């Protein structure tokens, strides 16, 4: 049976990657750290980072140049700072008490899906973590942003050549398509999937292991215990970063009734435009096309979104707020919007706010994240206990903090797992430890099996008292 052109094309990339990875497999920790550090350092230099950010904006017309630049100049160095001390070669842990020695081993060749909304940083992130764990990486860019991703990959390949490392450790599909991405995932050893829900689903059905991310749709509770002006500023920062292109940007806020009107006024001072009911209806007609968020509004400026809807929004406004009451298919504004439109709800009892978070994320964004601006620790814990979310961001700009930042202890990343709720294999920020296999050497221990009391502890009496029919 003849092989398809797609299969042959991808096989060539994978074969080259395997040859390069076989060489990398013999590298020391110091050698892979040098390569990874050099990639981050050179691509974070202000002049090159600005060039890449401008290229990404010019190609996609999404986001903000300054936000994309900051991903390279600030976020990637922060990520490298986080992972640099983690061992990824040879023995990475020795548990003397239990006689376990843990060894890190590479996956082999990683298929790296690259979304158009983060075409500038995702290939760097996945290449750096992949190479540090001695993997080769093949990027599958989004067709709408292939120029930027290819350019970034070419810079990485230059750095590899300069360090006398195999340049085929990082490659890129030059003429991307869904068919080629699917073939890549089928031939590689593991997929790191970032992108649309369809692509993540394809990664999980490729027949190979995959780390995927779920749909974002952050719902953030604001109670009466916080400073309204300070919190409104944090909401504005999180919502407007890269024109809301990120899955972690605030999509809904749920505000306590006693401070609701005051908070709307605080948002206005931060640049919000509060839409009328009639303007909201107009927005709805342009935000969605055939049930999906329109690419005409994704990460686009407020003026363009308003223009499409025929709404006269002052030039100084930074985002649009629409008021809503319900969640689900009948209330599309409760879903992820990837645009500078923020949905605002009012609640009375805190239990109602939690129920609304669950309704919103149950409709869109299951397992991803939620947030809370409160000074009540009991409410914060209650939100964490009673929502199906992988992250709860407390008194921070959600769009900034959710993927890890200097202001919290979450792993800094560009990939956010959403657990089984979101159809993912992990419910945490995907980071270095997700980029390698482990082998555990188990040595014999000089110890005997404990008695029932030691095994069952205080449960023993109650367990032994349970009566069952013999042979049942």
C-alpha cells in the first residue's frame, strides 16, 4: 500500500528529529542547560523580542505588540529561572529511606502544536523544556501565524548550530494544515497540545500520549471585603493584556450586590464601557459565528469590535462590559470570548456566587480556573473546595497570574492543564517535569510486613466489626 504525501513529508521531519535526538541523548545536564539558556537569553533580548512581537501582530492582527514582547523579555526568562535547578538528565532523585533511585529519560520526539494567539512564545517554551529533557521538537504552527513561528524556530536553529548541537532538534512544518498536524501527532512519541478545542481533541485521539489544555473562561468573584478601585485596576490589567488573547483573561466577574454599582463605576474609571441592553444584543450578533467566537473579534481592539456592532464607544475605552443574569447555551456571553468583552453578574449570597461559577465553567471552561477578590479566608477556601477548577487565583489579575508569575507560587507556563473536568490528563500548570519519562530503581529493604493494627490504624475496630456472609 502506498503511503500518502502527508505521511512521507512528516516521516522525513521525524526521521531527522530522531537522528538529532539520538545525539542529544548523550548530552550532560550542563550541556542541555546551556542550550536552553542560550535560546531564552537571545530570544528575550529587547531588539529581537520587539521584532518578533511586531511580526506576530502584523501577521495575525491579534493582541498587542507590548504584551507579546513581554512574553519574550519577561515571561520566558521567568520560566527558565523556575526550571533551571530541576534535574532532567540521569539520576534526578534518590530516596534513601525507601531505596528508590529515579532516573529521567526523554520521550524522544515531541509534536508541539502552536496556536495563533501565542505564536511567538509557545515554540520557545516547548523547545526549551523539550531540549532540557533531551527531546527533539517539531512545531506545527497555526496556518494564520506560520511566518512568525517559522521565524522563531529558525532563530532557535541558529543558536543550536552556534553551539554545535544538531539543528534538527527543533523543526517546523513549513506549510501547516490540520492534516499535517494530525500526521505529526500520529508519528511523534508525545504531543504537547496548545490550541483550539478541536486540535486538543485530535491530540488525545492521535493514538499517542498527549498533554492537552482545556478551554479557558475565567469567572472571578468580587465580594464586599475588598478595595473597589484596586480590584478594578487588577481586573483591567488581566482583561486587557494582549487584548484578551489568553485563555486566562477574565471573562466574567461576579460582584456582590452591595458593591455592584460602585464596582461598575470603578471599572469605568479604569476604562470600561458599560454596554446598554440594546448594545449588548448588537455585540452578540458579531461576537459569534455559527456557534464559535468570530476571528474578527479575537484579541482585536475595542474600537474594531464596537465598529462591527455599530456601537459608538469613546476612543479612550479599553474594554466593554455587558451585564448578564444566566449561564449556558441560552446566555452566550457566559462562554469564553477571547476578546475585550467582559461579562458582569450580580450575586447576593456567596453560595449563589459559587453556583454561578460552576454553571459558567460547566458550560464553558470546565476544569480551567476561577478567581476571587476577597479578604475572607473561609470564602476563599470554600470556592476552592466547591468548584471543579484546577486553579483558584486570589486577589490577583487573573490573566497575569494564572499561568504563574513572580507574585504567586504556581509553575510559570504557557500550557494549563484542566484535569478530567476539561478532558485533560493533568490538572496543573504543565512544566518541566511533564517533559520526560522516569525509571525507578527499587532496591530491597530490610523490613517485614506490619500487623493489622499498623496497616489499618484507628479504622481497624470499625472495619473488623463489619459483618459479611461467608462466600458471598
